[in-house]
C-alpha cells in the first residue's frame, strides 16, 4: 500500500510524543501500539493549526470510516487514551485503528493491524476536532 504524507499539528505532536515517552516507562503491554504511533509521528509533517489541510484526521476529529471488506461504516472521535470511551465512539490514538487514521485525509485507504487480523478502511469523512469535554 502506498504511503502518503501525514500531517499533524505541533501541539498534537508534542502531546503525543510526551504520551509515548511516559507510557513506555509504565506500560509494557502497549509497547507495540506505542511503537506504531511513534513510527507514524516520525514520518508526519508538523504544521501549525492553521496550516492543516482540509479533511485531515487530527486529535479530537470526528471520522467516518468504511471497512472495505464488510462495507460496515463506523464513526469515531480520535481521542487521547484518558478520554477514550468506545461506548461514546471515542477511540484511543493508541488503538490500532486510532493510530492508523491519525494524519490521513478523507479519501485515504489505510490498513490497520487489529487483534483479528488486518482491516482495510477508507476514511470517508473528517469533521473538525470536537470541543473537548471536561473530565467528570
């Protein structure tokens, strides 16, 4: 599968880099996911918030994807791990699909390594980052 240019804001890059470094010290079980996220960040173009191209998946973006093998459509909000809540469609950036969609544009076809194998997903729609809710 062809590798396309990824975009990430400087603030997301800094927060995600700090997350990776911190988590590597304490989370042995998520090492594979941390390494995948770190690899994606290493190839991303870091841009200012006003320089992000239209329809790019950023942290807190709402994203509609289609599983190309089943035709199933799902909507996620890409979240930091502490804000993830699958019951409210908030997927962690450390989840395989979360890592896979970060930085890609609407229309991109991505491959996500999930526990049951590989998923081919198409990013159909990307909405601007949702306002962050305060933790209860």
